[in-house]
C-alpha cells in the first residue's frame, strides 16, 4: 500500500462467496427450524406453557431454543458441506434406482450409528453429554428433538450421516432425501400429541410412543428416529435362541 493511501476494508463474507453445499446446508437448517416452529405452535402449546410455569422451566426452554439455533445453524450446514464435498457422488450416470437404494442405505446407517451412540451415552462415563436432552422428561416438545449438547449433536446426529455417506457414496438427491426423513421423524417422535396414533406404525419403526417411553424411563427404546434397531435385535436374538433349542424327544410309542 502506498503511503497516504487509505487501507482497504476487509472483505465481508456474503452468500455469493459461500459454497453451494454450504448454502444447501443452511436451507436444510432453515426448513428444519421452520417445521419445528410449526409443530411447536400447532401441537405443543400446552406442553410449552406447562414447562414455562416456573423460572427453572423458563431457563430450560431458553436453553432449548439456543441449542436448536446453535446445532442447526452452526454445526449442521458445515457438516452437510463436508459430507457433500468429500463423499457425495457427482456422477451424471447415477440412476434413480441407485439414488433410492443409497438413500435407504443412509437411513439404515444413521439408525445403526445413532442406536450405538445413544446406548453409549446412557453409560455413566458418557451420560454428561446426554443429560441436557433428558432434562425434557416430563415436558417433551418438538423443539426438544434438537435440544442436545454440541457433543451429542456431532457424535450421535451428524457423525452417522458422515460415515453413511462414506460407505454409501450417495448422490445429493439421496443425501437430501435421507436427511429429510431423519429430520422430520426426529421432530415427530418428540411430538406428544402423536403418541397414540403412532402405535399404528409397523413393529420395526420407531414410534412417538416408543420415544416418549424412553424419555420417561430411560432404560428402553434407545433407537431413534426411524428404524427400531432395538426390536430388530430382540427378534433376531429370540429367533436364534429358538433355533438353538433342541426339542426334547417324546415318549417312545409301542410298535403295533
């Protein structure tokens, strides 16, 4: 810079300098927050009002809103951009059938990863990362779906998607579809008004009733928010035990 020339102002980041993947991540976050808000005002006003009846509940609800904003807007978009840039396929030959298959693979990968991480966070050594979410035991609201610590959000919510992308190599359509299914279901299983009707879901699906029970007792129904890995494992082990049990021989019949 020549002497006497004014210093140039530092460039400010704007939407034009953001990567398309990061913009898409922010769009996904905005849609998630919008749906959370709609479910909150349409289905959970009594729960919110009950939670906010005392100063402790008001502080908890403020912490819930803060966690939603931090997790969805500060952690979600960069993670989406990272997964997209490193693991999402750019191939133009990616067929619709392959896209559907990889989306299903991502949902399965997320279900398995979340189940493992969730059970691990219920161990005494790691419960500190999960304790905040279970502050919503009596009063569960859609916004509590993403009211988790940063550690839990990264480890149990985001990491299974990143690993799933590395394994399945989806195209962006498949990734968006899987993210939509998981995100919407996560909100629905935290909407108490759906508890009874959710019992109509097939046995292998996580229902609102399942997850409400988990919030109440914390010792069962660790799977969320799509596939009930708990029940699948239980049935598999039950079938294995049945096959391993040899029937006792009956009494010998006299030859006639």
